[in-house]
């Protein structure tokens, strides 16, 4: 597969946005048309578990796939 035929992947991670605050997940008052479009046309991961309860460590794990321990 050449580089021109490889799929584009966009990973969106919103900071301090809970799942229940997006209209496509059923919030009655929020209007989030761009997030709704991404959710409806892309892939939605509806269950996520992090083994790092600290914010920065959890982001490192999601980007690298490696757990950093001290």
C-alpha cells in the first residue's frame, strides 16, 4: 500500500468534556453540531478504561500505548 492510499486517522480527545455533554449522546440543551457530525460519521468508542487516574499519565497512555511507572 502506498502512502497515498493509506487512510487518514484523526484522534479527537476533548479536555474536560464528559460524554453526557454532547447532543448526539442525548443532552437536551447542548448544541454540538461538529462533535455530532464526527460521532455520526466516524467511530465512537463508548467504553474506555484507563489504568492511570492522573490526567497527564492517562493522556500519555492513550497516545503511546505504554504505561509509565515510577
